[in-house]
C-alpha cells in the first residue's frame, strides 16, 4: 500500500513537521508521496529532495536575529515582506531541482489570486512551488509563476489530504498544526509559556515593531528626514497587525480543515499541540520539532493498528 503524508499550514509551528517525519521514520513509516501546504510545502520539499536532515541541523541554529535579518521589507509588493532573501536562503535546503525529478513524489498547494482557485503544483522548480504555497497574504508578497499570481495554499486546503489521494496514496497520514490554536493565544507571564516578554509585548508584536523600525528607517533615508510624520509613529494600542492577521487566518483555516476532513478524513491524524508558538516565532524550532515527535508518540496505538492493516 502506498502511504501519503499531508503536511498542513501553520507558519512557525510548521517546524513540528520535521519531528513528525523523523518520529514516523523511527517507527518504520516512510511516506511514498508527500503533499504540503504553506510551511508544510517547505518541510515536505526538503524531505522529498532528501534534505530534511540539513534543514533540521540549520533550524537548531536559528535565532531571532537570524529571522529578522532574512526579512526584506517590501515597499509596494502586496505584502510586508518581499521574501526573496528568505527563499534564496531556503533553496540551500531544498536542492532546487525539478519536482518531477525528486526522489519522493511531491506536490504543493497554492491559491490562484485572481480566481481563488486551488492549484496543485506538481511540476517545475521546487523552490517556485514552495514560494507560491507559502505566500501568506499581508505578510509575504504574492508569487508569480507563468504570468499567474499565487498566494498561500492554506486559504483553500490547509491540510492537503485530497492531494495525497490524487497522487495515488492508499493510506494518508495528515498533520494538522492548528487544531488547538483558537482561543488559546497565551498572554500570561507564566514561566515557559511563550507569552509576553519583559516589555509587555507578545513575541509577534516585538517582531512587528522591529520590522516597522526597519521600514521607517528606510523611509527616513529616502526622504532625508530626521523625523517622520506623527501618523507613522509606532503605537501599540489593542491587538497588533500580526496578531489580528494570525487569528483571522487561524479561524478561517480551522473551519476549512474541519469541513474538508469531514468529507475526506485521513487514516491517521497527528495534531501537535502548538498554541504557545506564534505566527513568526521561527527561532523556536527545537520546541516545535520535539512536540512533533511527542504528537507521533501519542498516536502509537493507532499507528500500530494502521501498520497491522497495511501488512
């Protein structure tokens, strides 16, 4: 029987996919086909190209400073971050070849911007497919492929079980990163909860502040002005841009995932508990990877039954 692995969207929480794949391999399960949406496409692409270990090793060195340095502010591109600097870097961990030539069959989900249509990217450059799938609206600028603009696949198919089946999978193992997110954004100052930092801001609010300083700094250089207009001053009143955007996307993706899985459920659903990791906390890879491993361990009984069925 052919095993398919559907890796869901979830921004920084997506590093849990690395731990899931490694834990499945420890149990003798190696997917025959892989489908990914958004960050799931990035990790899935690394796995399909044989570069998952390289990606894992690099993730363990990632710091907050690294995250900021890889984010090139976009001025007029339809998103806060251009993304080219980040994806030039990620190409090192994806062996940027043709999807058709990968050792493991791979597909990425993206959304056609003009029509809203779900698109399955199964040929062409791997990095192009991943860039299109991960173009989160408002954050990353849209990706252009063959005169068509694409945005994040999580808008239409957050956990691509259907793509795995279309690629010939008899059994689908799905990873949903957003099952415990809604209503659980941690804001307490309790130790170890990933909540507010010493200055009272949530981690994503800190990143938003840093990116805004980057943006206004560039604007000062352009205008030759020492002081920007008052309306450009950064203020934190109520939820920040990243927090609002992340929560809105989580609400939408949760509803879509529930609906689609009701009609086409996977044979095994793995659900890492990642509510404490926010949209842009990519430097918390070690925590996410370990939780991916724990999520697989929690499903050991179901995995044993699945292996008996496939025998």
